[in-house]
C-alpha cells in the first residue's frame, strides 16, 4: 500500500512538472495571441506576419513549423527565458522582454540544422488573425 501511495505521489509530481513546463510564462500573461509582425529575422527583407495562438511559441521562431518541446527556465516581472528542443532539428534558448502588451523583444540563439544562430526579434501585435476562408458555394 505504501509503495502504491509513493507511486501515485511520484506520478502526480511528474504530471505537475509537465503541465508547468507547457504553460506560458507569467511574464507573457498580459500579451495576447493574434496577428504579430516580426522584424529582425535573418534574411527577411520585410517584417514577417504570423498568426500566434500562444505567444510563448515565438521562442521557437527559428524552428517554427517543427515539433518542439519547451520549458520556462526563468520568469520574473516582464522577462522570461525559455529553452526548447526539436530533436534532430536543433534546439534554442530565447529571452523575452515585454515592452508593452503589444510589443515584445526576443533574443534567441541555438542550433538549427546543425548550424548556430543568434539574433534579436522585435514582435508587435497588429490585430486579430484573419478568419479562415470558407469554400464558395455555387
């Protein structure tokens, strides 16, 4: 019986750690999802517009579209540090600084496709994501 209780407690602790790691940092609590304009991406001649469902996902900007896991390393006031891993595609560490609820600075670095990266992004919320197009009826 005692072994079963210890197992249940240990399993509960693991679930709590996984849920905590998946949550958005509290520093980003006032920052809303939506349509964001991102400047500073290497090779981009113009800002990139991206629909963002969870602002913490911008930590993985270098690896967007890839299956990654992330965890919050520090979370204080208006800044947070997030580390993430994308398996064989690479990994990264991003520091968020919330300027306003509509403006975030992201310093990001890591390895992508076996090459290092290190750059700073300015992200600015510009509105709601466009509604998905519906099929035309004839």
